[in-house]
C-alpha cells in the first residue's frame, strides 16, 4: 500500500495535476454556487475537456470540480436557501437562518471547516480501508437497499418538515410519482406519458431540481416581496459578517465532525445512498445527540445542525468513490457521470484497477486530499469575494437565476417543452412552499424513485411476491425497525404536543 | 364551512392520487407479465394508494399547526409578470434563437421588477448573454442552437 501511496503522490503532486485540482476546485465552486447547477452538471461540462488529458489528470480535474461544486452548493444553500445539489439541502436548514441573523460569513466558515475535516477524515478512511470497505457494500442486498431508502425518505420527512410529517410524506409520494413518468426500466413500457413523446425518457432530475429549488426560490422571493416580516429577514449579501469561528463554536464542531464523518463515509460507500442521505441522516443523528437546549436551536442557526450535514456530505463524496473504484458501481449520480468518463478513457473500474492502473487508483485518492487542502486554503479566504457573485440586487439576481435555470434545461434537450414543464412545476412548488409543504423530501424521493422500484422489483421477485423480504434478513429488519421508530417518534411527539 | 388552504391542497392531492391510481391500473403490461409478482404497474399502484391514504389522513385529522398566509403581503402582480415573460421566452426560444430571446427575457424581467438603470440593464442582458454564449460555445465547445446567429454568420 505504501508503494501505491507513493505512486499516487508522485502523480497527484505533479505541477499539471496540482494546477488541475486548483482549477477544478475553483470552477466547481463557482458552478456549484449557482442555484440549480450542481456537480453533476459541472462534471458533465468537464468531460469533453478531459479527453485532451491523460486519464489521471482528467479524473483529478473532475474530482476537484466535484469537491468544489459541493462546497459551492453549500454557499448558495447558506446565502440564498437555494441548494445547488440535493446533498446540500440539509445545510440550508441551519445555514440559512444563521445567514439571516447576520452571521453569513461565520456560517460559510463553519461549512468550509466541516467540509475540510469531513473530507480529510474520509480520505484517510478511503486510503486505509478502501479494499475492506467494499465488502460492506457487497453484503447489502436488494431488500436492504429498499429498506435503507425507506429509512432515508422517512428521516427526511421527519427532520425537514417543521413538525408537519404528513405534508412531508405527501411530498415524498409526489416525488416518487414524478419518478415513475417515462419508460419502465425493465419492460420499456411507457407510463404516465399520455402519448407525449417528450415524456418518454422521463422527467430529468436537473429539471426537477431547477424547478423546485432555483426557479421556485426565485419566484418565492418575488412573491413574498411585500411581506414586511420576510423583507426584514433578507440577508444583506454585502455584509457577510466575520468568518472567524469562536472557541465555543469550535468545540461544538469538534464534537460533531468525527461522528458525522464516520456516518457520511459509511453511507457514501453504499451504492446509491450518497451525499444526500448522508447529510440528512447526519442532521437527524446530530439532533438526537445534542442536549435539549441545543435541540431547540436546530432549524434556527445551530452550529451542530450546520456542521453535521456539511461534514457528512463531503465524507460521503469520498465514500462514494469506494464502490466506483473497487467495484465499478457508482455510489451517487455524480460518480455515475465519472464512471462514464472512465469508460471513455478505456478504463474499466473494478477490483482489477489496483493491478492494471495503480497510478489512477491512488492518484485519485491522493488528489482528493489535495483538493480538500486547496478548498480550505483557496476558497475560505476568498469566501467574501466569491460570495459577491451572489451579492447582486434582487431585481438582477432573480432574472439571472431564472436565466441559469432555463439555460441549464435548454442545453440538455434543445426543446421548449422542458422549459414549459419546468415553469409549471416551479409555479406549483411556489404555492406548495407558501403553505409549508417541504421540497427536500420530494427531491430525494425523485432521485431514489428509480432505484427504489428496481430494488423492490428484485426483492419481490426473489421472495415470489411475498412481503417476507422485509424481515427475512437481519440488516433489513434492523433498518426497518429504525424507520418504525422514527415514525413512532413522530406520532408520539404529536400526541405529546396535543396533551 | 371554510376549508383551510392546507386541507384544500390535500384534497387536490387526493384527486391527483385517485387519477394516478386509475392510470396505474390501466398501464398496459405484457401478457406474460400480467400475473408476475412485479410488473410495470406494481410500484405505481402502491404509490397511488399511499397518496390516497396520506392525503385522506391530512384531510380528516385536525390541524395541529396551521400555516397562515397574509395575501395582502403577496406580490401577485410581479410574479404574474415574471411567469408570463418566462412563458413567452419558452415559446419563442426555438424560433428567434437563444441569444435574442434570452437577452430580451433578461431585459424585460429587470424592467418589470422595477429596475430603471437602462445602461446596467443593457449590459446585464445583451453583452452578458453574448459573453456567456462565448464561454459555452467558444471556450467550452458546448453546442448552443441559435438559428438567428447562424443565419447572420456569427455561429457556425
């Protein structure tokens, strides 16, 4: 392994590759910061450029973009409550309220330190435990995945709904319904397309994210423009406040980071789970760990509440490389795009990657750590300047958000049906948000919809249609029991409030 | 009897779920798949029932937390303007091309949101879109369909 690390270091520390990490992190931060544009879009944009490089350099650039975009997504989550990617949705729960209190600089610094710490710890995990951790994900079967996804959706409904669990669960079902539009993955039978050819391939994830977050956020800002309470809460982007973190906040972060890193990394290793589930579970876990006084601060600008999802989503980013590099199975949508790029280079990821292309395997792992350092050294001091991109007046910011949303969709399909669809979904989402129907559960459900149906299909086929698969395996049973506990806790909390 | 907006939305969701379930039952599956433990209908049927149960619960159960929205504080005029401009933008983007439609969309949006600094409005529409197009098309080599610019010979 030492030899591998040295090979990786020598490749990653070449001048070209260091430059690529820096360019990738910077470009990723800018792109990820723009609402609606996330790492998937950023990496996809980079693929044509990387074909001019050797595979290691290309992958290093994409890894840099990935981390930069995740960090950039956190910035727009905190400043605008408009997450660039689902993985940073949970960051907005406490980051945005903190920014509204005039502590935007501090919130961004906490996010940067947590991301760095989470990324560093998980990069070490990846380095040491990559081969053996792949066995953990191998132990998971379809019923376990199905149960894990149910748990993720229940957890997000419980923790993001401000006490309105049923509303959040309705959004989960709506997200899953939207995910079923288009061709069935196995039989190719078209469903819910109503003979419209534009819907045959389903609704794009980017479209849903742009509509329910970027565009809907822009419309909500305008819609509530006359609300005096709301107006008073608008963040002054020109006054981000200090980025210094005091001793008390550092202690809080120090408690949160180790447990969120471990959780994030382990969730990231599981194919399909990724940064989104990791960040929500970390947020939920942290809420249960802290004392009653701290618990009350959750959703109102808690340091724990901000640090936990930020640590976990970066840790999960590293974790998601484990199944990609060792099994050839992408751990998230973003690593799926990277898998496509690897195949384009003529490299088949899998257990043999160690032997056939050790320099690629180890240089990507090494460049992750270098990427973390670059993000901290380059981005943290530049936060006040980078954030100025978002510090434009409302009259300019709103049309620009709409412009980026529409352009993102137009670039994907070059048809106007998708733009009409996006506007329609954004208008509905704006009204739903007005009455506190949360959007994060809808997004997560939409992302997981296809995989959830696939795992349910396999589970039911294996058990010959019987629901026994839900309790046959201990892992499935344990995950389901945790889910039932969360639902039970929600019911208990409601009854307790009533009494 | 006054129905709260939340319950009204839940009622709409109930109607949507019933329609979804009806459509799910009518999905055409292959004959050999008809009695399989899982076919293209199975998951949507579960979802339809889940939607019906959840929305019914929301309608039936008393509301513990009510969401109050003061409609006097909502800026209906601006949002309607923005939506209409966006719809017009979507309708013309293929006909007049990306550059002109996007620039006009941005310019009109700034105007309807109350901006009157004409110089800045111009810079942040036409030259801004041109620079963005150059970044995508010229530097990143990402194809951007624009029949108008192609017609006047600016784009290849």
